[in-house]
């Protein structure tokens, strides 16, 4: 069954045996958001992968960061000024390298080869583009939160209810200053759910049976 935010609130109050006069909607909302953020930081998820295509402008090496960006995965450049079009991947560098590589950011220079995170609002390429180039930014986006409304469901709440529940219960028992053994129990439950989630998201979903072979569990067989 898919979890809605209302389902999650009801379960948190049932598991902790505390009603909504203590665990108010506002408090549980904060707990759920904290749990979601912890999960997103602890494990990479295919659901949060996103792609945005735009154009580099001649003479401008700064690119505005999408509002929902958390991490840049890679940048692909397409040179549509030649036939056939040529696609290349830009190499990630530090901003200090970018400054040394090209010290005249206002002057058109050539086809960009490198990119770097510049600040909270921009990332930067070098050399500064000498023409308009199409770029595709692959990044990890800010995921949707289950707390948007009582009827909201998310990728986590649809497929990994146990992980979301245990993560929120850890937050709840910390807030309630509950028994240490219960806090430890739910933290261990969260870690087990996180391990299986990570194996699926970062392992099995990124394998191909034809190329990698089917995953096989070793069998303990006694010698004859």
C-alpha cells in the first residue's frame, strides 16, 4: 500500500503512542522532512536523476544553476555549429584551475572543455564559449516531499515505506526523548532498510544481466 502523509502521521503517533496534541502536524512535518533529507544524503536514488538542456551564450562562461539542483553528475556539450554535430563531455575541475586556465572571462575564447561549481547560483565553463553551444546538465534534483499535503505520495512512500517510516521514527523518538533502547531499535531498523534500499538503487538497478551476469547467491554445499 502506498503511504500518504496522513498514513505516515497516523503510524508515527501509533508507534510512539503519542497523540496529535504532542506530535502536532507541524512537528511531524519537520520530522518527515528531516528523515527524507537523511535518506537522500545517505543513498543515491535513480528517482532523483534529472536532465536539463540549455545553451551556452557566446562570451559568457557562467550558467545559472537550476533551482532544484543538489549535485551535478556530468555536463555534455553538443557542437551544433558543425556537421555532423559533435558531442563531448566536459571535465570537472576546481574553480582555482578555471581561473588559471583562462583569466579573461569576458572574452570569447573557444569550445569549452571544463566546468566547475562556482557558487550557490552559478556553475562555470572554460574556455569562455566562442559560439552558442547546446549543453545537457545531468544532475541530482531536490526530491518531492511527502509533506506537501495529506494525500501526497512520493517515490519513497510508494516503494520504500519501511525506510521512510523508520527514518521518521528515529526523529520522533529523538524529539520525545524516548527510551534509549527504542531509539536504538529504530535506528538499527532504519540502517537495515537503508542497506537494502542502497543495494537496489545503487547496485541491482544499475546492473545489466546480459553484460554483468545475473546476481547469484553462493550456496553452501557440503563436500560429498
